[in-house]
C-alpha cells in the first residue's frame, strides 16, 4: 500500500463504473479499522457507515440516477448539525477516501446524485443527524496500473486553473506565487488539485503574516464540503512534510466575493 499522502492525492480519481465485484471481508475490515482509528477534527460529531448492496442474500437497490454503475459497496457520511460540521466531516471523509485509494480502489464523492430515500433505508439516523455524502468504493471497471493512474491524474491536474487563481498573498488583489509560498507550495498544490462539487473549486486561501485563511465562494450548496476536502489535503500534506499547525476559527473578515471559514496557523 502507498503510504505517501501526496501520492495518494495525486493518484485519486473519480470512478463511476465498477466491475461488480464486492470488496470482501479483508478489505472491508481494513477500511472499517481505519475509520474506527480516526475521527473528524474541529470537535465535529460524525460517523461513516459501510453499506453493502448484497445483505443476507437479498439484493439491496440503491438509486444513483445512472450516475454510478456496477458498485456493490458504498461509504455514507452522516453528521450532527453544527457550524463546522460539513467542514470537519468532509475532512475526515476525504481521509478515508485517500486510504481506500492506497488499495487502488475507486471512489466518487456524491452529494446530490443519489437517492437519499434508498440510502436512508439502510441507515438508522438520529433526529439531529444528516446524511450528506456517499461514495461507492470498489474495483474500477477500467482499472489500470497504478503508474498509469498517476500519469493520467497529472494530465488532468495540469488542466486546473493556475496556482495564483486560488491563493493570495496578504490580500485578494495579490496572487500568491509558488516561489513566495516556499515550503507551503506543495500543500497548496495538493489543494489546487483537490476534488470539488461540479469541479467548482470554491476554496480561496489568503496567507497573511504566515497564517493561511480559508475562504469559500458559492458552489451549489457544497462549498463547506469543498473546504473540508481542501483543508484535509493541506493539513495532511503539511503533516507529511513535517510542518506542524493547528486549525482555528479566528476573527477574520470576509471578502465581498468570499466568505471566511477557518484558518491554519503554523506552530
């Protein structure tokens, strides 16, 4: 299994067509163990449930409106409502997605293209809980060698908007260059290539006096989820590079085109 978070981020891709082969108990246990050994940040109360479409010899129908084909197993993200619930939960869910990527499993973030009614039949929700995201997890029908996946991913990532489109120095009018970002250029690059709702990439980051302030722009109601994924990529890459820091909500004003969410403070 690949252990570098940077390689996992680069190698992850959305898979919509699967072989139909179930994960089996070994992989299911590995993923479940990882889920149980981790938890969402920011004091968020959340859980991730496995849903298998074959249970007790009965076929379970889960609607994805034709968006996903051949998937047998799904992960479902459930959380209790709170100001940072979506951000912290999405951070954690992306950690699990990247863990699955290490086994060369396909996944696909789904926020609106699934039947909540079907999925809720398989999950016991408490009154204050919300089913927000699901992802299939399994073997891609067009599975390629890992190196081919990385090469294909690099081509896709290069098509994203330039570095300075998302990251700024001191204020929104000054783009942050990779050279000026220094040791934080790679964590920021991992944010740049992160998945987002409708590929909207609704995050913006302003570095001010060494602190990285995360902002969100409107993105079909999933901007908080996008921020959580971006924060996961940034924070986890920093940890891998030995750059310590903490996440904290500060007294930071919003911009006219972007709402402040949270800051990452070096320590």
